[in-house]
C-alpha cells in the first residue's frame, strides 16, 4: 500500500505513547506504511521534559514529523488543527493511550478505503461486544483510533468549535452545520465476518489510578478533574 499520513493527539505522557507507538508499529505500520506524522502535544500531566520525550519518541517511529505544542491544553483545538493537516486521501488518527493487539489485513483495508461512501473506519476497541460488521448512515464521528478520509476530516475541522468536546458537539447535535455536511458519509467498524477487539484503552487505567475524571459541562465543554 501507499503510505498514509498519521495524526496523533498526545499529552505529556511518554510512557503511554511509547506503548501505543510500539504496538501500532508492529500491527499496523508493518502493513500500511506511515507518511508524515502530525502530532499535537498538549501541556497536560507532565513537564516540558516529558513533552520533549513524547516528541523524541514520535521521531523514532516516523521519518517526517510535524509537532504542535500549544501553550494551553485543548482537545478540540488539537483535533481541529490535526485534521486539517494530512495530504493523503486517507490518514490514521491516533490518541496516545491505545494499544493495538493484533494485525490488520491489508486486503481488507484496501477494500474498505475504496468505498466512496465511507468517511471513517473505526478500529474496534475492547469495550465493544462481538458483533457483525456495523455500518451507520448517520453522523457517527469519533476521535478514537480510526482511518479517516481527508474530505470528511476537512469538513469536520472547518466546522469544529475548538472550545467544545469534538465528539459531543456532533453526537449531541450541538454543531448542526457540521452534522449536515458530515451526514453524506458513513462510518464502518473495521471487521471481517465477526468483529474482534483490536485495541485496548490503556489511558483509562492510568486515569483511574490518579483519580482523574472527564466531566462534560452543560455547554458542551470537557473538563478534566482530579
């Protein structure tokens, strides 16, 4: 396959992203080679040295890396910037706290990205039950690890309010203009006849051990509390 670009939302947690990059290098990039990696490192949960460690790890795994390190953390602003950057028709979007457990199929990926109706292909995580392939003709926007079609990403980025949670502003019908534009596309869970979990969320355990929780305010903003 031709290389595809990569986008990564990260915080200052080098130990977590090291596990994420190692697993995707083994199970994904050995099948689909990476192009340019665009990485947003928010100044959260670590010092500047930890942030530099995250950047250094990314440069170990990707030949071409573009890094954004804002002065204040904002997940919405990170996704908005990242999804406007890729130049390949499809790109892989990652968060820094997921481990990939088994390889993908190059044949299956090539078949899926050839479908013009698809906007996103979500890699199935451990919390999803065993199921048949699932396709939705609706806004099923996600920032979990997934393959994203560039025109879909541009629409989402252009309409995204950087001050709001990226997923919630679409799923809760706050961002009506974006919803209307994205509704022409479908989302599909990556699968064969049956869907087995590909990913394990290692960030949840990390947060629970530190009593960190994500709370959604009435106006659609996400706030981390501890």
